[in-house]
C-alpha cells in the first residue's frame, strides 16, 4: 500500500492500471493523428514506437522475470507475463512523447506531465519499482527517437519535406 494516499491519485492510477485502458488511449491517440491531415504522417512512427517499445519491454520481462513489488497482477489483457522489470506502461507512454513533442511543441509541458503521471502511477499503486519505470521510460523514449530519426533520414534521402 502506498505511503501517500490521495483519492484523485487512487482513482486515476487504477484507471490507468490495466492494459485495456492503455490500449484505448493508444487507439484514440493514433486515430487523432490519422484524422488530422497536417500530422497524419506521424501516425506510423507513433504506432511503431509504441509497438516496438511494448515488444522490447515484454521480451525483457520474460528474460529478467523480476516479481512485482506487491505480487499482484494488473495486466488484465495479456496475463501471460506479469513481471515488474521494465514497466511497459512507462515505455508506451514515453514512446509517444517524442512524436507528441515534435507535432505539438506548444503542449510539451502537458505531454511531459502526462507521461510522468502514468509512470508515477505505476509506483503509486505498488506494481513497479522506480528502476522499472525509469528503464521503461528510457526504452520507450529511445525507441521512438530511433524511429523518428529513421523517418527524417528517409525524408532527406527522398527529398521530402
């Protein structure tokens, strides 16, 4: 049980806790990019960053097999591997950050606060250690930066943009 107790944190953290909620948020986010003609080209890098980050974290979870701090399962969608290290929620949230910052730079503070809240919520509800969240955040952010770099390199080679 967390040392801090706050009803708003309790509700919002548990709302984000299961994979189904994260999947809904991801679908809405990618749909928003697909519907916005100006930023449609960023839907694929956003989706790839999220998918690759998720796959990398689950491969590492399987290899490392670190138990969760409270030994409770919060992974309702894919209850096959429910280990602690690294945090897939943090990886997915931070994978979206570079694309969001690039396409909507005026909202950078909002994006950073949002992904930090997702990551904090994992520790708050007791399903991850700080190291799990930091590792997940690094995996997601760096994976997404790599994909963006590939996309921008392709633009330079093909003369786009």
